[in-house]
């Protein structure tokens, strides 16, 4: 990821402490317009897809295709037939689930 004008144009917000500070995890926004850019965690970011050039092309959609659903046991929506692996909790650290939310039996 490349910010062309440096971090001076970014606002960091620590929701847990209700402070504008760069303490992970935090929210990152544009200082000029206030647009949200991403949530930054310790080992990950959640980037708003609309900020990625080319996301609405076939190549862009393939690059960001969902590979798995985590915490599927707590889902609000079903994702039936999307071909992605469903996990009851964290991926590879919990049980696999079917599209309908049933646990996959180990055989």
C-alpha cells in the first residue's frame, strides 16, 4: 500500500480509548475530507474496496474474490453456493460448516 503524500494527511482514531492516536487497532481517515480509508489491526487491514483502482473490472473482482467466511456460526446472511469455505470461528482453528450452517462431520 502506498500513500503518495505521507501519513501527515491521515487521521488515526483509537476507538477503545476514544483518542486520535495511532495505537492499534485503529481507524484511518483522510485528514482533508474525513473519508474513511481503512481499519488497521495488528496483522491486518480492512480496506474499503471502493478505494482500490480497478476493483470493478473482471481482474479486480477475481483478485478480491472471497476465499472463506469466518465466524459463519454467527452470520447474519447465508452465503449459499459461493464456493467459499465456511468456518464456525477463525479459519483453520475451528470447525468447518456447510452453506446452511451445519457442522461438517469428520469422516
